[in-house]
């Protein structure tokens, strides 16, 4: 009889080893690596440009209240038309 815990431990170790090897084989040429930290840098730059922006209630230049309302309405109506995505779930149970 095969014991499940040692087999599971070996399988997990093999998967972790394989994922570590992919970094060594393929390097850092992924889209994630290329874009790492860009959002944070943009946020920091915008705060440096206008540190009082969160306290201001003024909207962007060139957009009045009626235009902003039309944009928001179009956005929300577009969201209603989109199909709801189903999230996949994995349940693991009964492993001893």
C-alpha cells in the first residue's frame, strides 16, 4: 500500500523545484517582470506632482457635472450588458 503523505510531499517538492527551474531557464523576460512596479511609480509621481489632490473636491479639467454623469451612466449600462464570469474553485478534502 502506498502511503499518501510521503507521495504528496514528494509531489509538492517536485512542483516547487520545477517552478524554481523555470526562472533559471527562462529568465526575467516576462511581462510581469517588465512592468513590475510601474503602477506604484505612477502613484508616487502623481502624489509628488500634487500632494493635496486627495483633499481637493474638484474634478478633472474640462469635465463638468453633466458630462461626468453621462460617462458614469454609459459605464454602468455597459457593465449590465456584460456576462457574469464564473469563478473556478478547487476543493481539497479527505486527504489523510
